[in-house]
C-alpha cells in the first residue's frame, strides 16, 4: 500500500525493540486518525508490529515487503487510535 501517510519513521538497520519504540514515539505526537509509515529491516518486526497494534489499539492498516529493496525492508502503515 503505497499511500498517504502523515509521518514516516525510517527504522531500517535497527533491531527489536527500536523500530517499535520509534513508532510509539512518533504516534504519541500525532493526532487521532493520522497515518504513520514505518520502514524496518528487522525480520521480527512483522510479528512485533501486529502485537503492538493489538496491544495499543492503533490500527495496523497494512504491511509488506518493499519490492526491489536490497536491504529486505518491510513497510507498515499504522493509523493513530482515536
């Protein structure tokens, strides 16, 4: 889902828990309904972001691998909870 986002966090090259912590910090500065895009290379981030969304009530709108990226990056779109 290459779509609209209000803010982006580049957490490529960072290992757990740093991508989640960066996302949490960014979401705290955003308004309800705004969308955060996170880029991460940690393979565990797929499960981490699903669990994070479930625990915090923020919506994990989509996630997937970035086609053509040599670093194996994943992207996540999270909508800030109301």
